[in-house]
C-alpha cells in the first residue's frame, strides 16, 4: 500500500511538472481519500488550490504545514508555496487597483476614512484589515480607530474605493470621498432658526421655494455672504456633529517683570474655544453650520423653556439649550461628538487641508 501511495505521489509530481492539472486532480482525489494525513498529499493539495486560483485556501494549507510538519522538504516547499501565493495575491491586487483608477474620473485625489470599531469586533476586524492591506494583525489593530473617524489614506479615488469596498465587505466601517466632492459641498452659516409661522424679515429672500408643513426654517448665510432662508424637515438630516475649535491669540509671556522687553517670550496660546454644530443634509448636498459666537439667540426660536429668560441667559446657557433641542429633534439620527481624535490626524495633513475650504466664518 505504501509503495502504491509513493508511486501515485510520483505521478502527481510529474503531472504538476507537465502542468497536467486534470491528471493531478484525479490522482490526488485517490490519495486524499486513502491518506488525508500524509504531509505530501496535503502539500500537493495546497498546490492544486494555488493553480486553481483559490489563494485563500492554499494559504491555509501552507500555513498549516509550516506549523504542524517538521519534514524539511515539505516545510521548504510549503514556504515557497506561501511566498508564491502572497506574490500572486499582491499582483492581482495591483492589477485591480490599476483597473479601478483607469476609469474616467477615478484618478482624481480623494480621502479614505475609517470609522470606529467596537472593542468586541476589533480582533476579527484587525485580521481582515491586515489581510487586505498586507500587514500583520498587530499593526492593523493599531491603525483601526476605537473612537472617532480616522483619515487612513489619501490617493486616487478609484484606489480608495477599491480598498473601501473590501473593508466594508469585511465588516470594517469606512467611506471615501473625492476632494472635488468636498469642494462642491455647500456650507451655510446659520444665523438663527424660526418656525414657519413667523414672518421672515423683509430683507431676507427665501432660498427654498416652499415651506412645507412641519418644516424648520434656517436663516443663514452662504459663502458669498448672501443671506436667505432654507426650509428643511428633520428627517432630511442624516447625522449631526458637535465640535470645539480653539481660538488662538498672540501673547507675550514675561516670567520676570525685571527683564527687558527684548527678553520677553512671544507665542500663541489657546484663549478660548468656538463651539460648533453641523447638520448634514445629503439630499441637498449641504451642511447647516451653527456656531455659538455667530448664532443670534435673541432672534427667532427661543430654546430656553422660560420665555422671559431669553435676554438673561449666558451664551453657554443658550448654546446648551440649542444642543438639547437638537438632541430632541434628531434623536433618531447618528450623533458624533468625538471630533478631537479626527482633528489630531487631520492636522498632520496640511497639504490636504490647504485644498479644502473650512467654511468657518467666525471673524
């Protein structure tokens, strides 16, 4: 029986040399049924998966042999097989990327963003992420965010879409957008909100043609400084975000009053923060942006329950009531407030930020 098995193995080897994979398949079927534990049978089975293009299964077979078998020749050939599979997978990936970026408008620059992953899902996500990006699982785990969005890669939008689609298929939340798409996004600075029953100021043109029942009317300013109104339903808001932007001021630090003026240290320090809130309306390709420094709390809707408290509350009290109102109106929509982790990554990409208008009109 052993001699018969050895003879069949020699025939299998010869079939592989002659690239007669049909014959190799027939012979291996006999060997696998009789001797599935034989390392050489497993090795040739891995090679058969390899030539058939089933690289994932071939990789599992080769890795199993490297971990469980100590026969030098089997280990050597399994290692060579694993290297071939990895190289082939890399070549296939590069070919797919080249094909994706060759399509019209797919070579324009864009950004790929990873969304946070729950702790209980990180191990499986790291393994899938590492496989897609051809890195080890530990490095992959460090690159996956656990809170807030993370800008992961810049490049051609076709390539980013290629990776993003693989991430999504593996259960890793991600999205990608072209820089042109970001530049075409309209951002309106909200001055105040009013109910449809309130009459608009005579000087305020209505940007929306009609005000449907139950709508919210935002008096806002566009990039050119034009003031108008946008009426929208709460269901149009896909998500809303909160953030704090630091306000820097140039200061002079004089630790010793006896020092001369020339010895004083000059620099920038964070003096305060501007509180921001964005409502995303994707169907209109726009964002309604609120800022505590520019919102006119004395006009329009009163968010403080006590109607007589409108003129008495501090700016922070008014802002907190506005946020509470958002939480009630948009309770079904995703709410993001982890802006700092995203900003810490974005601030290290000045060449990206220089291409995007921040649409921030504080001063």
